[in-house]
C-alpha cells in the first residue's frame, strides 16, 4: 500500500495549548493580541504573539530530559503528545517504531543568544548546561527520549516550507518500512533576536511562537496525505512569483466550492506572490498566520494541522496547504478525506 | 510531486560516486588531502579566526582558504557575500562538480547538505551589532539572510545553474553522514537521478566556546582511542560528493570513484551529549548499514571511526565496533582521521566518507599518528602508521549530540 494517512494532530499556538484552542481562534477570525517584547538599544519594543502560560505545569515537564529545556522543546513535546495520542504507549512498549522529523527555521534561539552573550562576557564561565540546548537537533533528541524511540530521527532546517516537505520525507520512511509511524513537528520560540531578524526580512509579519505536529501512518484514517508538490526554489531568475504560481498550478489552481485552502498569508507585503497564485480560488479559505502570527516552522505546521483538522471534522473533503516561504521555496500539500 | 512517489524500480539502483570535492585543514582538493591523510599529517595550530585568549584551549585546525574562489555562475558581488562556511562548501562543490563532469543541462540535481552551524559567524555578527549602541540596521539584513543554511544551498544551486529539491539535515555531528546516506537513498529508490551531497561547517566562536565550556576540548592534543585521551580538537571544512545511478554514470562514461552501499541510523536516548556507554545505538547503526549493504564485518577492510578523542565517545564506540565486528575485530584496521584534522562537526561525516573513498581508491589505510597506548576497550588494532592495504569495503561512523548515530558502508570503485 502506498497511501499515507494522518492519524493525529497537535498544536501549541498563541491561541493556547491544543488543537481546539487553535481551531476556535481560526474560527473566530480575530488576530490574537500581541505583547511587547523588549530588545536592546531600541526604545520601541517588538510586537509578538506569544504562547500563553499553561494553566498548570505540563506533566511532561517531570521527565528528566526536559528539566533544562527551552520553550521550543516544550511546545514541540506538547504538540507531539497530542498528535501521537494513544500510540505513545505502543511506542514506549517497543510495539511501534516511531520516526521523528523535526523542522526548524529559527531553532533554539533563546539559549543560543544567552550562551553567546555569556561567551562575550566571560567565556571561561559560559554555561555547559546551556550550550547543548543551542544545537538544532536538541528538541528532536528530547522528543525521542521522551517517547523512548531509537528509530530514525532527522532535524531539517530551511524556511517555512520545510514542514510541508517533511511530510514527504515521513511518507518515504513509512513506505520504506523504516518506521511504523512518524511524527512531523515544526516548533519555534519567540526571542527578540528572531523578532529583530524577522523585522528585516519578514515583510512586516509579526513574530509568533508555538508548535504543530502531525502523526503519519500507513493504516487508513479519516485524513489522507494525497500530495506534496515539488518545492519551487527561489533561484536566480526564478523568483517568488513564478514559484508560487507553479506551486498553485500543481495543486489544481482554483479548487471547488467545498474545498478548503489553508494559505500562508500573514498580512504583510511578503504576501503578494502567494495572494496572486490563489486569486481565483473558489473554495473556503483560512489564513492561520493572520490570526496567530508568523511562527516560521510552527506556522506552516499550524497550516497542516488546520487542514487535517478540518477534514477530520467534516468541514471539508479536500484541503490544500500553501506555503510560500521567506527565502527558499514555495511548496504545497493536498489532504483528502480518507 | 514529492509525494505520491513515482513507481519505484523493482531492483534498487546502485549508487555510485563520480565526483569528490574536499576542503580540510590539510588543504584544498583531493590530491593534497589524499597525500595528507595517507601520511597521517596533523594540522593543528593556534586559533586565529576569533579571540580564544580567555578559553581553556586555544588550538584548532583551521583551513587556509584562498580569497579567490573558483569560477561559477555567481556574480562577483554575490560571491563576495558568502560566509566562510559557504565558501568552503563552494570550493568543495566545484571540485566534485568538475570531476563528475555534470552539466546543468542534464536535468535536476537534488541537494542534500549537512551542517550544524550554517553561517554562524554572520549570526554572531548580527547579535553583536544588535546589542551595541547606537542601534543600527546597517548590514544586518545581509547578515540575517546569509546566516541561514538555505541561503547557502540556494547559492550553491545558482553557482552551478541547477534546480532540484534541497534538504538540509542538522543532526549535529552526524549531519554530513546523514546527508550522504539520505542522498544515496534518494538515488537508490529512483527518487533522484543525481544528488549533490555533503557537509560543511566553519569554525566559530560560539561553537568553540561551547565545546570548551563542556571541557570536551583537549588541553593537550587530540588522541582518539588512547587510554590517556583527554578530549577532542575542533576543525573546519567541507566535502561534497556527486551521487548518481550506476547506469547514469556508465551511460556518460564517467569514472566511478566508489559506491555507497549501505546506510544505517539509530537514535541514542541515553543523554543529550553522552553516548550510552556500551554503544548500543552505534552498534545498531553499523548493523543496519551492513544489512543494507549486504556485507558482514568480515567484508570490511577498514573502519573510519567517529573517534573524537573524548573519554565517553571513544569507549562507547570501541565497545560498539568490537561487538559489531565479533571475531573480525582483532584484525580489523580502525582509525580516526580526527587525529589529524580535528572534529569538523557537520562536515565530519562527509569528509570522512571522502577520505574512505580516497583510501579505497588508492588502497592505503589512513593512520592516526600520535597518541599512546590504546584504551583497553579497543578490541581492534588502530592504524598507527601509513601503510598500503588491499581492501574493497570500508565503514565510517558519525555520532552526534542528541544521540544522532549514522554509519555508511562504501565500496571501492570499479
């Protein structure tokens, strides 16, 4: 069987912890309030959308590997637990081989900034506890330790399109029988350093944080991964506009009235190419970034989660995810009722 | 479409290497590196790239990188913006591309790269300016864009005028091996006909200080597997391979430099930075690579160990190799080329594949010079002196923070 299905979804977003909170925010259509994030040398703080504090300390924080971790890991673990659901017990019992693809754009920025600050101040006392948490694959390692899986585990980096591309990678592992199920997770944490960087290349988008996760398997479920397009790279002479248009065409262009487009529009000037690619869209449409903010890899994860959730709940039979990333690629995916 | 996949070949393609490019502290290019690795040269010296005056250790293996880069399709302005890691990547890629005789007109070329740091120096520069009054955005936009690894991948694609999916794996110190293993899988399964694969990392202050903070850097000299070893040494570099199907290479009349036979991975969940002491995940990775390659330990003529020189890594790897090799262990030549060039992090796995392919091709074993009596856990002989050997298969290990373990089995080109 060469079909792949989404068995679970998880999300942590500025709307709250869990897919339900994200779903409610998207349905309301009102942008989540921003908060001020101070930054050095600037009188005007950044406006960002942060994940609200959980109502209670998450139980997973008791795991010894998670004690010193930063928000990017907390968000990733929470989303992954929700997405994996009851399969977690089978993984822990070694009855199911769990692969992990962790996607990051900004990565472990908070600890990286803190550690480099310590290095500049006095390298002899820079914290050995902090440095390992700066490494891109630290969250993926913590996920593996938390679930107790020793199977294949990749951290892939790139722009927002990486999360969509990772769906195809997970499908590949499943079809090659390297794993029985695979988590694809996108997670990011808000830090003034990322916010300051996004200000320079993000086209006016406001930084957000959180995570999204999907659990893929070969066994049928309500949501099927029908297609992932070839990534259309932003190469010399092949800019964002043509790349977005080709991605849209690969996904069927205008769609039917019952279809759902989960696009990547964030409300800034960087939207132009993607907006043009979908200007003839006939179906329903939702733009998670407009509501939740620019969460980089997390944002595209929210898009995938929103699309899968809509199909699972019967709100659409077919959903298209469109991502025109900041500086690498345009890529999309199609999900269908299984 | 990336998915669903095209119908796969009934028999997996054989994956051959038709181009190798290598940049290490021993020099630029295959010839000088083959000579250096064959002789067991060491390339350590005081760090000059950044201030290490307040570090516990002040030695690393730097690359002497020319200010002139090989000609590509990039404009001078764009070439001038490349960060140090990207420059090493471009040099290695140019050598591999030229050797393979690939052209952009021959169709898509997928890219699979491994790195831990991307353009880290630019990230450091961005931070320092961001916290230094008065506030200024001058140069910051360029820094933030060129810091990102995907920018370096797109630069590489534009340099050679190619297009194709890009995958950047950041599995810490296994990244380069993961990149080549993953790339080989793309070719083997028919998902890509040609893949440009490798790894790169430049020395950076943050990473140097990080390893120093962990007291993982040797205060004396890097002596992998020595009983009295006291840490690793950092280096920098890049290696790129041109991978394609055997059929494609034969159709072109390309010289076949070697073959990627098997790839195995495993995740060690023991600790974020410390391996499980018996090397269970390393053993799993080696076994998996051999299963895919359809070889037994008796078929392997040389193991290029991860061999960082840290007490914890080397004893775990020694146990793993000894357990995996069984009766073969007592005669199996093993060395760590990190003894000569240090740990190249995201580039390490790719460089070590290149070294193995050169050794297979030249029929010599890379010695690790220096170091005293081996750790008692080593149930295998360490290659201590330059010598010739007749062997057809090599295995290389790469292990990283986070428990990323990868092994590759390589065969001599025919």
